[in-house]
C-alpha cells in the first residue's frame, strides 16, 4: 500500500514514521523516528547521528531506532519513504551483505510485535519525519 499524504494511525494502533539524512561523501548520517498515538499526537521522538555505508543502512537504522522505543504488545504501523526497505522487509528482493545484520535484526524485531504493517509512503507523505 502506498500513501501520498500523512494520516493518523488507525484506532488502537501506533504509527512509526522514520527517515534519514545521509551525506554520501562523508559517510555521515542521521536517523530519525517519530511515534504517534492513534489521535495523531506525538508519543516519542528519537534521533541519532551515525556513520553509515549507505542510505539504505540509515533507513533501516532509523526503523530500528523507532521500534526499540515501543513495547511489543502494541499494534504498530511503520511508514518509510524507502520502497527498497519495504521490499526487503517483505522479502521481495535481495540486499547487500553490508546491511545484512541490520536487516536481519529489523525482521526479527518487527515480528516480535503482535500486529504490524510496513508501508511505503512518498516523500511528501513522510515529511512529518523530515
């Protein structure tokens, strides 16, 4: 499912929007995660600087950052503007060995939640995490 504009989480759900900033020449990056209650109010915000090998690594790290703030007994929607990350998590495509560990960790962590959905949203729809 692909959205255009940001929307509140479904009733009884929490939404995680994540994004990244990546400076390719310097391999410096920042990962951001914002978690919302069902009414659209901000529950938690996290940001972390890091060195990274690729933009995809930073996207996956941002998702990990957000998921690590949540209890496992919640229903969570995850939105990212990385189509490639969504496809990897749904096991629809291969990925580089350089991000193998963080992707495996994402898959393991996200499956620990009772109910979850991972969606791709266009950059405009994920602007809340910018």
